[in-house]
């Protein structure tokens, strides 16, 4: 990974980050003439913590990809996504296991939380931006119940009101990805501060968010029973506490596996225990349900297959946030 540039730099004591972190292409050697990165990940400014998880840019216009490499394998996620197609187009693969692309998507789409791993396909080169949002932030900003959009990708106008659609049109007209990201942050920041709940999570890992939203559900309102807490979590996120727990365990397992691979040894049984699974079989079943693949195969595909770039974005998000916190800590220590 390497730093490409800095966008709209904030004061360093705010941790952040507004960096473009670029990901190398899995299928191309570094010496290849088309080996420029095709994917970049932006962290939001700190004031948007709890609203925006990040922004992903996918640009394959400079790459020559095979049909198989133009698939996009996404993990199941509690997050929501707003996607702009600036160039090119995409199709959802329904159901994902069959591999046959469905109807063409519009150039502005909204995806709700997914309990099953979605797959899409691009018939040619694309230039796409994905705004990844916390589900309860979408509910607060739109008044929509995210359970109505569970496992769904729909035209954005079915979910968003006129002010959102105006923002989306302005993003289409902006001259560069950096300008688009700056525009999104400026507009969303003003909206978010007016509805932002006290104690909105400041972390960038789903596990941090899960702990924060569980605590807020347990301390909000008059009722504190388990059933009332469950209802609040479902109302805010569109999913049950138990289903979110499964997703968080998979994220923890993935990060542990990355660390173990760097050390040269992956102990799946030990990592299953560390991630909170009852045993390795339980881990394998959950991993296959939420990614579509068993442990060893998904790790190999993430490393070697271009179509699994969304998982590499997940790893880079963790790395970017850790670097940002480390940088801020060093700055504080010198002041």
C-alpha cells in the first residue's frame, strides 16, 4: 500500500485522515504497464464519525480485465452504500451462486445491509464511487427503516429525498474524485450535526461501532429490557443484535487471519476461539454463509483474485485507521 495524495487536510490533532489509500491490483505484476492501482479508499473527517465509514473509488478504465476479473465479490455487511457510476455500468448477480448477471443497474443506486454476500459484474471498464454509511445514520438522515432494504439494491430515488438527490447530481458534475469527496463531506457534515446522537461511535472498525450502538441501545429511552434493546438495534440498523454479532466475528476473524499470515502461520482452530466461535466447524459454517467460501479458499481468493478487491479494501480500512491513530498519538506526544 502507498500514499497517493492528501485531500482537504484537517488539523492533525483531529486524527484524520482524508487520505487516499490505494490498493495494488491482485492479478497484475508491479512491472506491468497497466499496474496502476484501480481502487482507492478514503477515510472521512472525524466530525463524520458515526455517519460515514468511508468512500471507495473503483476505476478500471486503464486495465484490461477478463470477464471473470470483472466480477465484484462483496462480503455481507451491516453497512449501507450509495453508489455513483461515472463511467461504465454494472449488473447484480442474482442469486450470486449462479453467476449469471441480472438486469443493468442505474447509474445511482442504494444498497441496504446484506446478510448474504452480494456479487455484481461489470461488462466493461468502470469509474465508480461508493459512499459507505452506517445504517442508523441513514435512518436518522432519511427517516427510512433499513430493514425494508435488507439484502436489496435499488435506484437511489426510491430511498433518498430531494436534498440527497441534489447532492448526488452535484457529485456527478464535480470535476474530480477529490472534489466529489470534499463536496460529500461538506454537505453531509452540516446534515449530520443536526441529527447526530450523543456518543456516536468515533472508531472506524465495525467492532467499535457494534459496541457503541449496543451501549446506546441499552441506555436510550425508558425501557432497558433485553427485548427493548433488541428492538432499538433492529430499528436503527435493520438487523438483529445476533446477526450483527455474526458479521463482527467474521471481521475479527479476517483481521486475525491477516496478522497470522504475516507471521507465517494460520491456526484456524485458535483463531475460531479468539473470534468467539464455539469451534472451528462453527467458524467455517458462518464464514461460508457470509462470504460464500471456506476459510482457506477465501483467504487465497482475496490475495490472488482481482474480483475480491472489496475484501482488500476492508483490510486497508483497518490499516488506514491504525496509521491515522498512530500519527495523531505521535503528534500529541510531541506537543
